């Protein structure tokens, strides 16, 4: 493949997907790699090796992937010529993650791919399997000589999907296991939110503009809200979700990462070490939640039947793969405080849920009221404070609510919006999160991936919530919100008692 002139050249590489017959491979990984091929961003020496127990040949793997790529909402335009070259590079072996024999065959086939496609001995391993296999795969790669690079200049890296552990101890154990075969700088813990353009832009917005940073602190900011709402239910993932629940599925990774990006201090450089150091500082500074007072800062919910976009939908307990008396939470709201110089006394309210009225992920920074209001023709209570809203998705953009004089003879103040929209400013289709992250992993840039300490800090923050909720499962009154609403009443009460309210888009 011819490579476009990029600032950073991509080394040749063989991309190995464990779990190649699974959902993630079809829906995200192969479409993202194909998009990279279309943008001329894959290296000349490139090949994919799928690894899974489901019976498939190279040919049937290719034709299955073709269907997914053609129908993927993430592929802008299908180009047969590019596909033909790309498809030739797709390969597959039927093998068991737990048996050494498969890894031996993998090793042989990778050597063949090096000869045929010039992958240079470089390996990028992707664990797109159920989480219980992550440690097994990392260990087996090491034990079967797939990580021995000492005598060559070749590199290998491993990408680990979320969830990374199911609690603090299991995350520590998994880190220990993987570290036995891979150094920290070879490990790429993926969180697809960090690859979203709008999420990457948080740092640009904060640190590439001199007017933002001076007001980004407790002196001017009243509170921060972070919402990741979905109108979808659990779809075909009932079995996984039953064990995960919203707190593990969305908070341990995506929401705490968004919070870290909003709250972090400026890094010295834009690189893996500096950025991740500053984010880890935030996670470390989150005030530990007191399990005795959990009710004051945390709300859990589960959706019952309801209506979304005019259509009736079933409740969580009626979904496939879900127990009829399930206590798994599909909604969480948390109030977190950050104990540092910049954020003391500024609450961060985080919430996420399934089957809410619309898909909407956004961050609202609500500023303090002006100290003295002298426009006596307008009722002062009607003059809202400034709110800066970062819309992660959909309708990606940033808006700022400001007070303005209504045209006319009198001094009436009204809120108006200043608006930046990605669509209008940049027009073109941005890369999908997986494209960005896969390319970064090939480039060896870990900036947008989670480091071991951040993962562990995040579990530490949530440990009191997980523990207390687990112990009190049967006291919950589930379902406690109708599908198509903004969650349980207790989530509104969480802010109301602080004299605040959720912003519902
Ligand atoms: C995933 C969760 O990590 O993120 C899903 O496992 C969730 O449950 C998804 O639906 C949301 O991602 P996005 O990009 O659609 O906001």
C-alpha cells in the first residue's frame, strides 16, 4: 500500500486479532483498518492475522469482513480496488486461546506474512476477546516465544480492550500478569472515548487558548456535569451487561477519563508520559467516597418498560440474557469532589444510563453568577449563569451561553448562545475513534491509552460504591425509571439538594 506523507511514518506491522470472529472485529476493528487503508495511512508492509476458535478459512474470513465493511456506518465510501488489496492481507487461523499449539502455528504464519508482505517482524496483538482471556493470551504469547525481540530491532505491543478487571484487585492482578511478559510501554489499554475527536479536543480547547485556562478553576466555576446518555438498551449484550452494570461499563473508563481531561493541570508536553501523569493526578485527588454516606453522593437505577421515539420498549429485566429479578444497574449518577488547589469545593456530577430519551454525551461547565447584578429591568433570577457545553456526540461542538441585551428601548437581558460546530467549521468526516487509536498504537504513541496507575486509581475511586451496592443489592427497588426518561427521581434530587439541576440537552 502506498503511504500518504504523514508527519510520523508508520512501521510495517502484522496486526493479530484474538477474537477475530467476534463483534468488535466486525463492527469496529476491520472497518477502522479499512478506513485507514482508504486514507493511505497503513504502512506498505501490513497484514492482519485473525485468531479464533470458530471455523473459517482465510477466504471465508475475507468475505465475512467484506459484508461488514460494506454495511458499516463507519465506512464513508466503499472502494472495491482498495478493498481488493486490503482483503489480500487478511488471514485467519482456527485456534484455542488456551492451548500452546495455536500460538506455535501463529508464530509460523506470522513469519510467512513477514516474508510475503514485509511486516518486518513487528507485531501488534489485539485482545478483542472476553476479558477473562486477556491474561491467558499475554502469558501464552510470552511462553511461546512471540514476544522475544531481543535479537532483532522489531517491536511488539499488545492492545487490551476494556473492561480491564472487574474491581481493584482483579485489575492489579491483571496488570501483574501482563507485566510478566510485556513492559508497561508495550501495553495499550484502550478506551475508545479517548480516540473521539471531541474528546481529544478538550485538551486543545483548554490549553491552546489563553482565555480559557485563567477561569478554569474554583474561583469561576460553580460545578461540572458530565453526561453520557444512550437511548439504546443492552441490545444483544445482556449476558455481559448483567455482570458489568453501568458503573463498570461506563464510569471506570469513559466517564472518569472525561473528568480527568476536564480537571487536569496543563502537561509539560503532549506525550504519553506528561499527559498521563497529569490525568493520574486528578484521579488520585478524587475524594474517597464514604460508604456510610453513599446515599448522599450516588444513585443507581434500572429501566423498566417505556417508550423511546414513540415506540414501546421492554424493561431491562425482559431483555435477552437478563435475569427476571436482576439487580444490575443500567443508570448511575455520582457526585465527586477533587481535593486539590484548583477544584476544592467544586462538585463534579457524572451520570450515564441506558434507555434514556436520547443519545447524548456532553460536558457542561457551569460558571458562577456575577457578583453584582444592576440590570433592574430584568428579574435577576432569570439571568442564568454562563454555561459552556462541550458536546461529545452527537451534533459535535461547543457552545457558550452568555447574557445579552435584548434589542429595544429597555435594558432587558436574555441568554444567547455562541456556537462552534464541527460540521460547519471542518466539514469533512472525522476519523472514527478506533481509526485514531489503532493508528496511534501502530505508531507507538500511548498518549491516548490508559496507563496501569490510572486504571487502578479509577477502580479505587469506585470501590466503595461497588462494594456497598453489591452488599445491598436486594434492598434496591428496581426498576426505578421508565425507559425513555432521564433516570430515577433520586438522580434529580442529588442535584436539587445542592440547589442545582441536570442539563438535559
Ligand atoms: C462501550 C460500552 O464501552 O461504550 C457500551 O461497553 C456503550 O455499553 C458504549 O454503549 C458507548 O459508546 P459510544 O461511543 O456509542 O458513546
